[in-house]
C-alpha cells in the first residue's frame, strides 16, 4: 500500500472537488435548478431541465 497514493488522491480530490455555485439557471417551467447546458444546432447554447425535460434558450 503506497502511502504516496493516498496523498495524491487527497490532492486531486481537493482540487477537483465540485464547488456548487448558486447559479441563475432555474427552470422557468418547474423552477428546478437541475439545469444542463447544451449546444444548439446554430452553435448557440440552450438549457435543458433534467427534472422536467423543459428546453429553452
Ligand atoms: Zn423543469
């Protein structure tokens, strides 16, 4: 059991720890904050609510 591995893992976890931000992206349909950003056909950005499936841009 290499002790160094634990240190590296801990380091990676510290750097890559997801920091949940308060975004302004809320689903206009259901109000959920579970919103994913997707690329549209025109190269634009659309948003899809993973809670209710509503898509808007
Ligand atoms: Zn929704």
